[in-house]
């Protein structure tokens, strides 16, 4: 019988779903790695099929998928890809979901509601995922929904670098669009050396995607206001906040968000006269028809690639953020 050689070498495998393939290409390029090709198809009845074109046995696999519309299809595709890796004997499987699906359904606001963000975590676990990596979770508690390591990445360093060149802290006020984002906005204000303002808003739980602005706490008159949020969906919340800030005497409003969901009529609303510019990252695909002159899209691939490298190399993801977020 021939002797078995133990090499001890780990193998990195990066695969991507079909929602945002360009992001995966950019991440692989940053890592100096090749994407393993996936034969992914949708059959006539809507069923999804996925098979890898080469062996993934014993590998450290990262399954990248951006959860854009149609979100349920892309979630199912990612689950099927994870299942295929598990059954092909991958050693460790990390789900890379830059925009975590169903993240806004993170708690029960009223009786008889689901906690869908927890359900998604359970689905990932059932499919065979060992680890989750995501960027700017809507609620930090989602990390506790998954029974395993969760790498919560922050887009703040990417966005901050842009604004440090662009905005003068002497005339700047950082604005939290609601009470839920105060902690994040507070970190932004420390990093930029600018004061903080908070918008108190109230939602009608029976009317989705509608918000009414109530009052602004903090000094905004005669200042440029930077609204920081994790995502922009229809844009109604942001535009109402910008209108309220301009009415309160702000000289300009700049918006920063990680995830550009941009459901209709976001593109139209975000070109409001109250908003000077909108800066987002490309965690989600932004097609040409959803781009507009005042929009800036910053690349998130270098951040995710660095996190993948740390995980693969058994390094520290926390050290990437200097304990600041």
C-alpha cells in the first residue's frame, strides 16, 4: 500500500451567485485568486440548479451573493450553492452576503409577526454554512441569530476616506436619520471631528415605507449636514430628513449609505433639490438606469477581500476596524 502524504496546504475557493457577479470578480482580483465557475441555471418552472466545474473537496469556500431584487430567488440560489459545496466535501463554507437578506425583520414589533432575519440564519445553517460574513447589518443583534462565527464588516472606513477629502469638519454636522442609527452616527462624528444631530421620526406601523419627520435635535443651521444610514430603499425617509434639515437652516445635505437598495421611486426622489450628493458602496448592483449625476459609488471589494484573506489565514477581522465600530 502506498504512503499517504499530508500536505497541510489550505485551498481557497471563491464562488458567486448570479445576482452581482462583478462584485465577486473584483473581490477575486483583489485576492489574486480565480473564481471557480458555477454552472447555475433556472429551469422553466423556476427551480434553480448549481454545480461546480471543478473539485472543491477539502477547500475553504466563500459563497458570494448580493441580495437584490428578486431577493427570494437569489437567497434560494445561495442556499443551493452552499448545499452543493457541503455535498462535495468542502471543509469550511462561509456565506458572504454583503447585504443580509430580511435584515429589517430582526424583531417582533407587533404580535403575530415573524423574525425573518433569524429564519434566514437558520436556513444558512441548515444548508451547511459554517460562517457568515456581512457588511453593516441593519441590527447588530443579527450576529446572535447564527450558531457560529459572524464577521460583521463596516463600510465606514471606505466612506470616511471619501468624506475626509470632501467635507470641512468646521462647517459639518453629522446627522442620524433616526434613533436606531445614533451609535453609528456618533462614531462618524468622532472620526470627522464634527458635532452630531438627531432626527426624531415616527412611522405608522400599518403603512410600509412611509415616515413623518418630527423634530431635529442638534445644531444644523448654517451647516452642511451629512446623513449617515445603513441603506436607502425607496428614499422617502432620506428625502423627508433632507427637507427638514434645509427647512431648519442647513446650507446643504450630503447622504452616505452602505447599501443602495434603490426601490422605485428612489432614483427620482434622491435627485431632490434638498440633497447635494449621495454616496453609497456597491454591495448591491446599481445598473445604469439607477445611476444619476449626484450619485457616487465606492468599491466595497477591497474591504471584503481583506476580510476573506484574514478568515482564510486565521487572522483577525476585528483588527481591520481598530475596535472603532
